[in-house]
C-alpha cells in the first residue's frame, strides 16, 4: 500500500496532535481553519482509517493517529536535521532549537537562551515551560531537542548532562522566630508546618529523598504546583518551604524571606540538559550544548 502525504500535511497533522484543536492547529500553521480541515480530510483519506475523533467536545487521536504523529515527528525531525547540516556548512545561518523545561527553570533558562541567541541570531528558539510530568511526557514523545530538569527519569534511555548547580534551601518569613538563628537542627522543625511542591516535581522528589535519608517527616500543610504561590504562602506566615535557590532571585523576596541555616542543607542537586540516548544531535543542538559548557559543574551520564 502506498500512502501519499505531503510534508505540509504532516506539519498540519502534527499541529493538530500538539494542540488537540483544529482552530489552534490553524493558528499554529498560520492558515485558515477551512484549509486545515481540508488537509485533514485528505490525510485521513490517504491513510484510509480514522485518525482522530471528537469525544465530549475534545479531540483525541486514534491509535492510528498516534502512530502517524510519531512517524511524522521522526520524519520531520530528520528533515530538519538535514536542513541544519546544510546550513551549518554555510555557517549556521538558519535552523530551529526546541526546548522543554520544568517550571523552576524559568528563573534562569531565558538567560541561557539569550546568550545562545546573541551568538546565533538567525536561529529560531522555542521554550515550553511545564511541570515535570509534562516535560517527561514530551521527552517520551521525542518532541524537542532538549529537556531541562533537575531529576531526569531513570526508566528511559537518555543522556543527562549536568550543567549547573541547583541548591535546595529551607525558607521562612523574614520575621520567623528561627530567621536569626545561626544553626537549626531538623528536630527543631518537627512541629513547623511545611508548604511543599506537588508530588512528582523535581524539587519534591529531591526534598522527599533528603528528608527520608535523615528520617525526618515534615508536617505538610499545603502542596502547591507553583514556586510563586509557595513563596507568597511563606511570606504570609503559613509555614516553611523547601525551594530551589534559583526561585529566590528577586530583591522583594530577599526582603520578605529568610533562608534558614538548617543542618544538612542546602541539598546539593544539579540542573540537567537531557536528550534521548542514541540521538544524533543537529548542528543547532550541538551549538547549544557548546553554550552550556561555560556552566559548572558539568557531567554527562547515560541512563536507561
């Protein structure tokens, strides 16, 4: 059986798979909604089986649609890599870099990308900021060039390169009774309420492992999926928190929050740039890794 689908149609279908909406796919492809609908009808006719369905006003890919999305992504990625290799021979004058990062990375990732963009102004860069589960899912689907996170998954075949420290600290309101202490034991915090990141986040995984190591069970008052929300709760006196020091960069935070000198803190973790094992990096992706090499510490590991 021969299936005839154009590259343009593959891009339209990938936009549909990404946004789960015909209108959103049209906006992403900069075409009209009727154009996308026509392209989707032609793609479905070419494949010969339904590729998506509408259930409860939501669009879902069928199993055939999911297979087509995976194949389309692999084909277009290979074509993009070929195009970049040709451009690289001309001096890296064009190309695209796609990065997905966990939410805490938003405090520093834009600066890293700014450095890269200054060096390579002709490269188009996209940055998706999601929770860890969202980033790991994009990694499983091979949607991006790189994934920035603090706790790479252990069940996937990946390369994870540490490029920057990610110290986790205990914070309290500036007026907290322990804010002026010189040294605090974990035992002193046994009755303090804690506001922690949601389960599954990199910060939560690291802090849970650290507390377990020292046999400390925090009294959890709230679990939140936002660093900013946690900081505001701490400022409001609702409890202590464990956050990445990168999340405490603003001067207003320094005036209202205190980093407590708790024993065995900060937790020494790292930020990793991650990509699938065995993947051949495009010239643009390789150039981005070169930019990260100015960061310390640096360690590359293969897992899975």
